[in-house]
C-alpha cells in the first residue's frame, strides 16, 4: 500500500511537470512567432505553422456591426514582407493563458499593436496549436481588433 502511494505521488508530480513544460513550450512558440513577425522573417513564420492555416479577425465595422475577416496565410506573409523598412510595428503581448490537452493547445494572448510608435489597436489573439514530436505548430489563429476599451 505504501509503495502504491509513493508511485501515485511520483506519477502525479511527473504529470504536472510535463504539463508545465508543454505550457512553457507553447508560450515559447508564440514568443518566437512574434519575434519572426517583427523581423519580417517569412521563412521562419512559414515553418512555425502546420499546413495552410486559417487566419481570422473579428472587429466592428463602420456601421457598428461585427465583422469577420478571413485571410490566407500566404497572403499574410506577403503583407508582412511588403512592410517598408522605414516603418516600425510591434505587437506587445500583455499576458498568456494556455490550456493543453494532449497534443492540442490553446493560447489566449491579449495584445496592443503599435505602428510607427503610435498606438493602433488592441485585442486578443487565440492560437490553436498541435504538438508534433517535441514541437508545437500553429494550426489556427483568430484575433479581435478594437480601438476602444484598451489600456494603452
């Protein structure tokens, strides 16, 4: 009985540490995604995703209605590469909330977006990731975009 309790405690501690490690790796993947984004490194950005991922943005249009914009990842990469060198942009991640179940993860990252040193908008990114071997890959990204209710 005593050995069973010790084995149970060991397995529980190991499971928590493995989950923490995966959570840290998901966070690191997203941080690396934004480093590549800011450097306009489209080769690295392409390598960080699995397949032809879906990109969506939710915002409020000029009529005050909710709008959903869908983008092709290849076009996203072309847009990133076409930003002139004399322009600066930064997406500042404000927090991370990560949930994992086996080989699937979700990361919720509130952010502020700055362009040429000026605040542009804020919102939340929701990343869906898949674990292949020891590597997390992005399979879906949806964000919200707004100019009101931000804490800049």
